[in-house]
């Protein structure tokens, strides 16, 4: 029923608006992209995973956003903002005339218009516990101990959040202490704005936002997919006054096998691919080299990018397991891993760096002034004799009495191969059996939050270019006191008072250089008492058909499609632009 309603609405909007809007010359068409997993949730304040964010970022919006070209903050729902001299008060001017996507719960056009109250409600919902007594991810990520009154509201001690004020078209947020990353955090999908009408109508799972694309259809099948359609009433134009978005639709295909993703790309069923299956890198890049090169008679078919990403692949220990409460056991596991072999034989050298640092990717251009050297000195390289010695000192000589270990991971070509190699290396060096237990991403993530397993595969993509977004995953005060409750942010349930103190000093620092110094000290403390085994830092190869224009690849692997369009190149045009 929803799809019929939506189709009729879009037809009406197109007829009524086409004569009033300036249309881009090359508007139209569709972009199709395969990603590994479907969204784990449609409730944005609960989003913690890359896949949900990739899809929902096209549909939902917050006060501000990140520019995909340079990752700088830019206006979104808020047209402008002011920050007080002490950095505690943020005053946002809310654009007028923004409409939520159509839905049967809206009784008029005016009822669809975004109001400051919708923003206030979205913040309140982010600070509200659910029926199980659990707070959304947005609370710990953005508002807890940060927004005045958020903690009292979350604990039921007040009926409103004192740090949120509305006056006419302005909304003001007051912080407890200065937070230089606050705007970056507000650009995250978990801070997006939902409609009060939709919430009161219990229809949040219908995914009604204000973004350039609107949810049209979930298509079942193998693989499943999701179709997003152009929002004909989108409020932003490009620099020339053309209405956005240009594309008619964006299609996400959910396929966790990289070989199948590559086959779809080569058959032009998709328009881009991020990360190649390791077994096909040489064949794709060298066997089809002519498709990447332009000649005097034709432009290239493909364009390739290979930039380091703010993305760390790692395993983490379940710190509620008594065996892993012993630091020597965790250190032994770290020393037992031959990362060179892993990179060479399993990853086939498709990475930016191997895991000889910590959780923060060692990309100096994104973290200028960060002391990666000190973090590396506290981290681990392959040392089998040291690994055996530490395990014996922990009371498990040659693995005796340790028992088996359950490794939980989400299945795909790479993760499965890495899990198998990890199990072999741990058995060969420590004589400990590792049972590899693969599942889909959603079940693995749920088990991790419930501490249902011994070691977990994970990857963290930065929400913004600051060490805080990585290190916050191990902040002890985000671990619930009740062990039966989910721990969604700090899934390892790691608690280290030294780390927490340094992390807090970094967050409360008024100078960037001082903050970076504390963050690097915190990470050094983290790696001296490691809850993780860093494996590698991503540098995925990204390939796109050359007729896709205005698609920007960035260190966050964040895709924004509202200014993307398709146009075939002429030889003359391509050579002029690229030479």
C-alpha cells in the first residue's frame, strides 16, 4: 500500500513542480551500489554500523552534515549557527519550508513541514531508555555527560532537557563543557531529525526523513536490495540553481560475497565497487588495464581510487571471560599473530597498514600531531616465544587447562579467510583450539553486545577525523553496571581507569595539541593492557565507471549521492579535464 501511495504522490509532485524548478541538464538515471550487509536498524538514533549509515544517510538528515569532498562541516537543516566564546552554547537557525517525505499520517502539507520541535523531540528520544531500560547509541555517543540536562532526562529526574531551548526558528543547545568535536558528532546519522507526527503515529520504521532520496521499496531475493527514489520536493539547489538531487533513484544491493560484487560490477549491474576480492586483484587491475587508460580514440571505462580509510579491522576480547581478565593471556594472543603472513597470504597486500599500532588508523595527514610512534612502541609484532612464555606465566603452559575459544565473526570472503588463518596460528603457537563461528552481521553484532562469545571480529569506521571516535569504543563508563544489559558502544566491556582518565582529559582539553597528546597517551595505555588484536587498517581499492560524475571518495568511505550524475565523456572533454 505504501508503494502505491508513494508512486501517486511522486507523480503529483512531478507534475506540479516540474514547471517551477530549474532542472539540471543531465538529471535523471540511477546509481546502483552493492554493500556487504543490509541496515541493521531503521531507527537512526540506534545506528552503530557502517551499512545502516550508508543507506540512511541518503534519507535522513541532521542539523549539519559533512562535505564528502573534504569532510568539513557544512549547513544542512540548520542554515547557520553561532558558537559562544566559551564554546558552550550553540545557536542554530533552522531553515523554513523543509518538508518531511510523504506519509499517510500527514494530513496536510503544513503538517509535513519540519519544525524546531521535531529537532527537540529527536534529541529527547535519543536520551530516552527503551522498554528494556537501554539508552540509544546517540545518547552515549553525543549527549551523555555533554548536553546540559541530558543525564537527568535519561534517568527520569526531569521531563525536559534543560540544555535545549527553542525560540521562533532557532534552537539552542548548551553543553556542560567545551567539545571541539560537537559539530562533527551532530553530523552523524544517529543525530538525524525525525518527525513528531511519524513518531506519535508509531511509524518510525517507515523511514521518513527530509533527505534527497526517500525510501520506496525493499526487494526480497538473493541478493536482497533497497530502492530509494528522488525527493522531488528537496529544499536544496546546486550552485547554479538546479534542483537536487540529480538522480532519479539510488539502489543498494546487499551482497556479502566480494566475488559476487565484482561479477555484478563487471556486468555493469552496479556502478561502483569498494574493495576487490583478494583472489581477483591481479586479474582485475592488470588483466583489464586498458579499461583504466584513455587513448586518442576513447576515454577510460573505469576510474580507480586507492586512498587510506579511517577504518580499523581488529578482534576484541570479551573482558567478562575470566581467562581474558589476565593481561598476559591477551598479550600472548597478540604476540602469537603473524600479521605479515596474514597480509601477504590472506589479504594479498590489500591494506593500508598492518596492525602494528592500536585502534586509531596511523594516517598522519588526518591526525596531524598524533604520537603514533609511542602507540606503536606499546603494540605487538609477531614473537611466538614471547607468546608461549606469557601464556605459561598466566598459568596455561602450552595451552593446558585453557580450553577452547569461540571466535564470532560475520561471514564474507575476507572475514572467513582471516578467521581460519587466526585459528591456525593460535593453535600452532599457543596450542589453543579456536572454534570459528560465523553468522550474518546482525547476529554477530547482537552477540557482541551481549558478550555471547569469547573473541569477536570487528571493524570501526571513523565517524569524523579525530582519535576520539575510535577510542570511545573502550571508555569504561559506557559499560552498563548490570552485566545482563547490552553494551553497544564498548562491546568488549573493557574498563581501565588509567585509560578513562587520559581519555577524559583529552575530551576536556581546550587546545587541540593538548587533546591529541592525551589521546595518544590513552591509546598507549590501551595497548599496554590490550582488549584488542589490531589486524589491519583499510586502504580499499575503489573502482567506478567513468561516466559517474561528482562521486567523491573520502577517508570515511562516506557516500553522498545528491549531486552525483551520469554523463559519458567525449575524448576531448576527458583529456581537457584530466590533463
